[in-house]
C-alpha cells in the first residue's frame, strides 16, 4: 500500500492516481504499481506521457530512425 504522511497520519493513496503529461500538460490517470516496477521505485524523476504524446514520440523516433537503416551489399 502506498500512502502519504500528513501531521503524522497515514493518508492512503487511492485510485485513480493522476499525473500531468510533460509534453502537452493534459492530466491523465496512471498505474502507480506499473510505474514503480518499471522505475525500481524511483518516482521522483518519472515523467509519464499521455497516450497521444506517447504515439507522437514513437512516430517521431520511427521517422528519425528511418534514415539510419543499415544497408548491406550482398
């Protein structure tokens, strides 16, 4: 269980948990357990992009890598 402490009292963190996309600023829900597992528990510097920006970034990376394909002469 995750919780925050305020004035010595445990306050549970309940679903849904939200974050802000660092690219567009939209608030979106996140799965804290998945993020914790993927980051080895380091949540301080985590940035979670929304679905739309994740797709944009993937397309941009694919486009940037398209020109870097290795060609071999057979």
